[in-house]
C-alpha cells in the first residue's frame, strides 16, 4: 500500500505540473530522488514489525530424530541387514596401543565438566569388559564406555559400517528428550584442511535441508572468529545436540590420517561423545607414524572378530531356505572349510564375504537351479583355481555384478549385466582417478568427467544454436519466402550466433565448485510487494531514458521504450523476489534423486525469473522498431539465451545434463543415469546410500572395478 501511494503521488505531481505549466521535467527531477529513501523507510518499518517465528529446539530435535530413524531403517532394509537375520558380529577390547589406558580413561570421564556422561556403577573394571556381540553395541557404548568416545576397528569386510548403523538405531531407540541425535557421517568426503564442524554442517544441510533455517536469535552467532550468523545445522553442532558417528577413517588419504585425528581432537574435545570406525592397520599406522604422537583423545577401542564357523554355516543354510532344503545342501562341502585357514574358510569369515557368496550362489526365486545363473559353491574349494584368500575375493567381486543383474528375479533389471559392469567400471574409475579415491558418488560432481572449457562450449553452442534458429526463423518469416528458405535463414543465423556463444561460455565458464541449489518456492506476497517496487524504480529510469529517446527519435518510440523499461523492471524485481528459499520439513531426508529434482526445478524457476524481463525488453523494442513478428522472435531468442545462461550459474542440473547426454551418446553411462543408480541401490544391492550421495557397497568393490586396481 505504501508503494502504491508513492506511485499515485508521483503521477499526481506530474499531472499537476503539466496542468499548471510548472515544468514536467523539473517536477520529475525533484520528486524521483525521494522515492528511494521513501522505500527504504518503508522497508525498515516493515522489517521492524515482521518478527521471525520462534524456533522450538525440542521440536527441531524430535523432527530430526524421525528423519534419521526413517533414513537408516530404510537403508538397513535396502542393504538386507536383517535378511534373513542380522549376522552375529562379536568384538573384544583392543590393547592400550590403540586406546587410552583404562584407569586414565575412567579418571578422564570423572573429570569432565558436569561429571561423566554415563553411570560409573555400570563401568567394567577393565577394558576387557567392553567385549560383546550383536545388539549389545548400544549398551556397550552408552553404559560401559566411560567417556562415550569409541573407536570400532576391524579387517576389510568385517562389518564395521553395518555395526555402526545398528548402533545408530539402538541409540535412537534409547534416546530420551534432551539427548543428542546420532548422525552418521562418511569421513571420506572430508578434507582435513576444512574446519570439521563446517564440513559436518554442510553434510547436515544437504541431507536435511530444513537445518539451513536460521538458528534462534540468542544463539545465532557461531563460535568462529568472524562471528557469522548461524543456521540450525551449525547451532546443533555447537550446542552438542549431534552425536557424530564417523564411518571410514581409513578411506581418507593415508597422509591425512594423523592430521585428521588432530583436527578431530581440536574440534570435538573430550566431553563430546563420538564414534569412529576404521580398518585396524591404517589406524595403527596413524598412531605409530614416526614423528607423530597423536591418537583420539579419551577414546576406548574395540576390535571386530572373525565370524564363528557355525554362525557362518547356519547363515548360509538359512539364506538358502533352511537346514534341510536342497539349496542348503549345496553348501555342505564349503561348510567343512569354514573356520580353517583354507582360502574359502578365510574369505567367508567376514560378513562381506558371506553377503557376496550368498548373492552369487544362493538362487533367488525364479532362478533355475541348473542354469548358468546359479553356479555351484563347490567351485570355491578348488585351490588350483583359487589358491589363496585374495583369489577368492577377486572371484567374488567379479561374479557379484552378473549375479545382481541376472534376469531371473522378481524385478528383472532394465540393463544387462554387461551394460551394468561397463557403467560401474566407468564410475569406479572416475572416483579413483578424478575424485582421489573418494567413495562418494555425487551426481553433481560428474561434470569433472569433461573439461570445463569443453562442457561450457557445448552448453553455449547448443543454447546459441537454439536461440539463433528461433530469432533467424522469426526474422525470415518477416521478410517472406518459402518455409525452407526461412528455416535455412534461421539455421544460418543460429550457427552464426552459436559459435561465438559457445566460445564466450568457454571463456567465462565458472571455476568455483558446483553444488546443488537451494530449494525454491513461489511467494505471491513477495512478488506483489517487489512488483510495486519495480514500478517505482522503472518509472524513474523510464522517464529519463524515454524522454531522451522521444526527443532524439520520436515520441511514440520514447513512450514504447519507457513502458518497456517499467514492465521489465516490474517483472525482474517481482519474479526474483517471488522465488524464495523454501524451508522443508525437518522430517524429510533428501536423497540423490530428490536433490536432482529440486535442483532442476530451481533451474527452470530461476531461468524464468532471469529471462522474462530481457526477453520482453528486446521483443517490444524490435517489435515497435521493426515488425511485431521480428520482435517476438528476437525477444524469445534473447530471453531463452539469458535465462538458460544465468540459470546455469545458479543450478547444477544444466551442466549435469550436458555431461550425462555426452557420456550417454558415447555409451559410457546410461542416458537415464539416475534411474540406473536408484535401481542399483534399491534392488541390486551394488550401491548404498549415505545422505545425498551413493557409494559402492564396499570400498574394495570400487577398487576392484577401477582398471588400475586389477580388474
């Protein structure tokens, strides 16, 4: 209403000036400078009376608990952790070389501000009391570890990640109001040169976009030197409301292991509970590296044990249908080797080995037992073919993808085993060679498969061609001629416009990291408010420019230019303000497919906001100055070019699409890549999902598939 009154007052002043011969130009020059201060005064008045909704932190934590529980319950189901039942994984305490000495650990816990996090009467008398198995992991962490800081160590495939998921589920089940929320973080994506909490906050925002909302005013400052305003993600970390479960310490580059431990100690002091998983050897190496004396402060440590032979045998038979079924009897010879030092006995002493073996050798419903899709497990006992543990592992990894993509299953795959293997080899090679071996397969990072200059050139050339054809065809229709001639003129104009557009895009291509955009929503209130502001700003500019054009060219042209500027100003300011960041429900977890949908939507909304105004400006100018059809064509072409180019700077979807189509044409990846990845995760078990990224089921599978690792 305030802006509307300002516009009415401006018009009234100009009418009165003309009526009484006061000089329209002088009146406008006197009135226009008052509009901006007037608007600023109104904006300050409006902001002063618009208070943010209070943040209920208890509600935030409860919603986050729901989201985390749903996320990992679903992931456990996809990974078939409980199918047919959870494997009985056991552990024991490590020696003092990998953990704090027990008397020192208990004294540190008692000395913590506010006292120990647990009940000292439940602590064991020594570290040996940390031994346990299966679902006891929650009790061990909560009641037996004095500081609630635990390192879980194990050999490759021993079940560290699955045990961490079990711990997370148990902690959520045990949680009472006020307790921190357990959240799993994959350490492989952390660069120790980046502040740990900054990285953790980024991971939280990406998986739970609702945490990007502003923190409560009283705590909306971070503890960093620049004291930037904080959001909920950073506030929850700083306030100790997040219990971090760090998976895959060994997946960091070896040179970063010792510095990473040091950064963990600095960012998360002794009173902060946490869990860290790692392979035993890399962790031991980090602690004993010459010249360093670093370890995770105030932490106990446990070592996962090999599976018991009887447990492994029971599991294989039960997965095959039960003790006395024909399919279970296929394992009789293999079972005699379990628990022995034979190659097959060693390979099947880990949950990973059992998972691969059952996937390959236990027929699924619909698989003919005599078909090549169901090889016999007895072949694993042939020491001439598989002389050692590594040979068995290589065979299991090699046979896993064909078994996962066999056509004889309830949901037959759209892709053949050969197509799937080719795709996984490409992705594994990309991760090993271009992402420094990181396990995080993020769709928005696939642009690294093409050089930035080539990617931008293809993008700019395509947009230039389309925009040029639109403009050229429209202008050809204006001049007349046959349809073929018009199209030829359009294509020629498109080529002339596309080449410089592609080169310009290559020269000005963005160098900074590409990340998915913020989810946007439409705000009619903000659109209407800034639409009026656009009128105010547009009238000022239009009066000066339009008056000059009217004097220099013709009054009608000046009026047209002035109206065009007002219209463009209205749309530019209104549309851009109408697109505001959406605060999603905290119970929503954003996975890779939802993230790409959100980014694509943002791209088109931003393209509309950026392209409509310049399209109208050029369309009206050319329509009035030349001919309406030419104006329509030129306006559409300019609007399209500006929209797509500027939209690309705000969203990753455009670059991802260019790369996906290029790699699809070269048959490196499926055209419908996201459908392939989702199927590989949800139905084939080749991939797992951690937050907004996919990972191979096991890091050793990724390394096996990369050519330089000996596939």
